[in-house]
C-alpha cells in the first residue's frame, strides 16, 4: 500500500531543470545582442561601407573615433538631443505630477478615466508622429484652427526651424506625461493616510505636509520615472524620423536620427559603428543607474 | 465652501486634461471616416457625414474585391510576427523567470542586470551589426529574422516582469507537490503555471504591444516581403497628394488592437510600464 | 510506519547557523514534538528530514536507510505546511487526490481513499469546493487529509495549528492526537507553543539556537529540566528563577540571596553537590510549588503582595521579596478563592522536594 522508498529515476534533477530553463534564453540574448555588438566593435576600427559589400573593410585604428570628436555635426546632434531631453522630461514631469495631484481624490469613473489617459503612451511612437503631422499641419490641422484666434497666423510647426523641436517636445509630452501621472498617482496613493492625520492633529499647514510627508515618500518613485524617461527620450528615433526626418536642416536631428542617416543613408558603416559604441556607453551608464534603483525599490539585492 | 470650490475646480481640470489627451485621438478616428473634402475643410469640420471609403481603399483593391492590398499584407505581417515572437518570448521568459525565482544562482543579480540592459539599448545602435549579420545569413527581409529579433527584444522584459509575478507565488505550493511525489518539472507545470496565468497574460499583452508597435528594426531589416505596418504607413505619405483619409484609416486600424488590449489589461498597466517596480 | 534518526545535522543559511549539530532518534509510531522559539532551528531540521533543505553535513535515516540524497518525493513522507499550501486552483477532492495521482493509483482506489479520509476528517461536504471558500479549520483538515491520504511512513507537521483561533486550536489538538494514535503514525510536529507540545507529544525535543537541549516525555521535561532554558521555557506561568548563593542559616547550609530575607535551609548532601558552583547558583521553583500563608510560620519567608491575577480556576499571585538590588518578584499559584490587597504581607514557603538548582554559568541543572 505504501510506496517504496526508491523510485523512478527518470525525473530531472533541480540542476538540470535550472539549466534547461536558463540556457535557451541566455543563448538567444547572447546571440542577438552580445555577438553583434562585438562585431560592431570590430567594424568601428575599420573603414567600411555596407552598401558596397564587394569592398572589404580596411583597418584604420581609432580614426573613426577621433573623427567623432572633431565632427561639429555630431556635437550639434548631441545638443539637439540634450535640449529635447531636458525640455521634454521637465514638461512631462511637471504636467504629469500636476495632473496627479488633481486626480488624487475619489470621483466617479476614476478607473475609466485613468485608463483613457494611459492610451497615448501605449501607441506606436512612429504612428503617433504621423498623425500629429496631420494635426500640426499649417493648412488644415486641428491645432492651427484652435490657436489661430491667438496667433493670427499659421504656424508651420514641423517645417519651421524654430518651432520644429518644440513641436516634437509637445508631441512627446502628450504621449508620456500620462506615464508620469501614473507613477505620481501610485506614489501619492502609497503614502499612509495616518501620517497626514498625525500632521493635522499637530496643526501642520498644507505646504508643510506636502514638503515633509508627501515629497520625501514619493521622491524615490519619481526619481525612477525620471531616469526612465530620460533614457527613453535620449534613445528617441521613431517619432522624430516619421515627423521630420531630422529636419528642417538638422534642427531636430537627434543623435539616433543622425546615426541612422550615417549608417543607412550615407553608408559610412565603420564610423557609424564607432558612434554607436559611444552611445552604447552612455546608455549603459544611464541604465545601470536605473536598474540599480529599480532593484532597490523592488526590494531585491 | 472652499472644499466644494476646490472640488469643482479639480473636476473641471480633469475634464480639460481629458480633452487635451483624447482630442488628437478622436481627431484621427474622425478623419478616417471623412470624405476627402471634409478633411481639407477650413475651418476643420467637427460634424460631417461619415464614410467607409477610406477603410475600403485600405483593404480592397479597386475592382478586384477582397484582395490583398499592400496595407493588408503589411498588417498581416505585423500580426504574424508580433504573435509568434510573443509566444516565444513568453515561453522562454516564464521558464527563465521561474529559474531565477526559485533557484539561487551565483551572480544572479548580474545576470538580471545584463538581461534588462539589453532591453535598454537604443535599437539604432543594435541594428547596424544585426543588419550586417542578417544580410550575411540571408535573414534580411524574412519573417523568421524579425521574429527572432523581437523575441530577443521582448524576452528580457518578460523575464523581469514574470519574475516579479513568480516571486509572489509562495514556494510552499511546489514543495507540497514535491513531497506529494511530483518531480520539479511536474510541479512547475501543474502547480506553478496555473497560478501564474494572470501574470503571464499581462506580460503577453505588453510583449504583443511592444512588438506590434516596433518601428526602427522593421524599417531597417525588412523591405517588401516581411515588412510590418509601422514602417509602411508613413511611407505612403510621400506619394503625390497626401491621402490623409487613408492614412488616418490605416492608423486607426493599426491602433485599434492596442487600444483594446490596453483596456483589457488596464489593471496591470502600471506594473508593465515600470518594469515591475510598482504593483498597484 | 518507521523510525527516523538524524545524526549531527548542520545547516547554514548564508552566515547564519540555523542547525548546529543536532542528533535525535524518533521511534516508530511515536509523536515527537520539536519545541523551541523562532530561530531555534526546529523548522529547518524538519524540512531537512523532508528533503526540502539540503544539510551542510550530517545524516538522516528513515528506517535505517540513509536518505540524504533522495528527493522529497522518494522519502515516503508527508508534510503539513504552516499555511496549508492547498492548491488554490483545485477543488478539495482534487487536492486530496493530488498525491495519489502522482503514483498513478487506479481511479477506483483513489476515489475510495479520498472519500475515506474525507469521512474521517469530517470534510465530505466540502469536496467540491475550492480552498478559498473554506473556513480556517476546514482548510487545516484538508491539509491534514492530503498528508493522510498517502499513508506515508512519517508525518511531518510545521506549526499547523498556529493560524487557528484559540478555541479551534484546542479542538484540533485533541483530534490530531487521537487520529495519530489511531493511525499509529510516526509523527514529528514542530511548534513554539509549549502547551501544544506538552499536551500532544509522546516525547518533546526542546531546541534553542540550533541546538538540542533536552529530549524526553512531557513529565520528564517538566519535572526534571536539564538546563535553565528548558526550565524557563516549559510551564506557564514560567518557573521562578532566583539567583542565589550557598550560605548558612545558623549552623545549617542554606541557599541565600544576599541582602534579601530569602533563605532556604537545605540538606547537607545537596549542599555538598552545590559546593563547586557555590557563588553562582540559580534556584528554580514552579509557581504551584510556592505555598502561601496569611500568618507567619516558622521558617516561612515574609513577602508582600505585588499584584493578584484571579483567573477563575486559580489565582496567580505576584510576590515582592526583599528590597533594593536584591529585590525579586516571585509568582505563586493558589486557590481561586484567594484574595489579598496590594501591599498586604504574606508568608511563603517552597516545596523542598520540587526545587531545582542550576549552575548560572553553564546553565546546567545540578542534581
């Protein structure tokens, strides 16, 4: 009736299961990420044009990297990117947090409204860039109609070199301030009510409560969101490419856009690989910051 | 009185915010249903007679009935590539997440760091060598090529999210199954997976949306055979008179699944958007 | 049924030494309780026996077969978890059937076995429900049923009653003990509740900080604690422990607390045994062995009532003796009819037959 002590040996051991579960993923990631990056590093030390595969790469040492340092266009691209990142993230943060403060109360339909507001950030950035092109069209765009009474003239948002970048900032803010709002709301909700109650009993002012209870407790989350958005804004390609292709001129040419053009329009492959590596370093620095912070918030090592 | 005034102001502000966020979306949806004349009307028309012309033009070739238009073909590619890569990413991700959750591995946090950092890389950076690699291997403009890439792209995100879900399932359940006579693998399938279903579903939706929306890789690595919708739709703009109606229709058709999924998964949105940092 | 033997079990968790060389014998059909505070290593030892933890060193034998390298599934044991671990997506019937399905039992046999166990535990009405819809007591019985259904060699239970309310816990204690006795099952039961241990165990193994301090039947652990920890841990209210020295009362040897009226004359052979530790003694006396009197009697010690706790079936009296550095509070158990005001003088006497002496440095009992 009872089962004997020694039984089927067919079962996989814990170690075998662990290997089976981990190996495929790690192999895939190494193959699709690490290997290409090593190849890319190799190419960055060569002069190569991928549209002419017949001509083999020619080793040029660090020439590509030094060329980067002296390339005024590249610095201009970085500048554009930095401007974009600072403006967009600041706007998203302020608007997102502000709206969260407004929404931080119970009202009917809160759940539905929150979901609706989240829709913009779930859309494809490329497609968002596309339909904003229509809205921003100086002739029959919606925005033009709405602000015409104030400006008395058409503003060619995306084709004017002074308004193109702000327009992109506007689109990005439209897409992503809901994200900031979401995070802020979550943070605000997580503050235990009894802290506010204790402060009220001690007759603290509204500002005092905000500064000493709310802010310190939601700061970690906000920082997380800030780092995340900064990383994302820095990488931005899809929306910019579809909306302006970097133009007019190079007024909206972010580093990603510049890299794309260099690699797949001008086919300066070797130099593009070098630039890609520089970007890689920056992104890894930023994302390690993000990941460590994320792990801390999640309560892991 | 102050309380009520505040409340009214707040609600008004909420209303304004809603309008600002939803108006562009409404506009595109409306444009897709407008006749050409209505689209170009100045001032823009809020009221109009809707038409299905634009959608018809997208999916049907003139005079040939239900044929595969270029747009329909691209949309189908998107469906195929997004679905397959999601299924693969979830399968791999679930297993890996379980392994990281239950088995203490040396250097685990470093591995997790590596995995997540692959997700943080700008596509434009990764795409150059992948392009060369694919060209050399004959994977350029193939479904398989893009599926593999999207799987790699999504599995890292899936692992992070799913590990969070797995961590929440107490390990006592598997231990009870182990004591009851099941092997580790059987315990995983019979006891853990059923409880992880909600997490797996939420993660799947995020992977689907991510693959569906992807633009940069598709732009570089595909051309005609395997091209997905995102690089195609904007490319239609340049040809002659801008067919905004059709573009709007294409956009709406493309955005619709995402909207539906977002709504279905609304309870887990916060989690997915923050890589599992926040739950509710 | 089987006997279990562990030899020199050692287990670390990172830097923490959870189990520090525990050796123990659990006899066939015996109900052994691992008793100790949290962190004592009792749960870790239990899990090691089950195969859920891998010991760093030491051996585990079930029926003289060394099982260290066998997975839990092959050890023929059943484990009842503290939080039951009932599969939430399965009905009660399927939860009970789960272990039997693992060994591919025939459908008919399986059904018979499940229903029999359900009948014994009075959970037949719940067979079609999911665990979430059951009360705490019902869930606990299903967890028990899942263990019973396999008829294993050994039952291992990790504080299964802790999550029940007091009344349910008392009921289940009796039921568990009865069931185990009926089944004749070798059982190892982990708890931090000494009342549970005393009422249920054939033998109690008291553990603290990864070490085994004493093993024996409840009466033995209660009446003859081998060290200070066991003495203070077992029994409620706890044993009174008084730091004292070997001194004299007149010309007879006595235990004295300098600066306090506490002085107990003892026999000279006891004094001889206490001599090596004369400066560092601890006197232990259980509250029920402290006798009280309202009038002074020869040899009795004067104290003051500090507080009384009338509990209905008995009254606990806290007594204040001495003053300054040498002040102590002792507890005595007395009749429920006892009434006294705070500060009232009272006289007490210890039952000499039931006194315990310990060496304060080593913690060991001096017999």
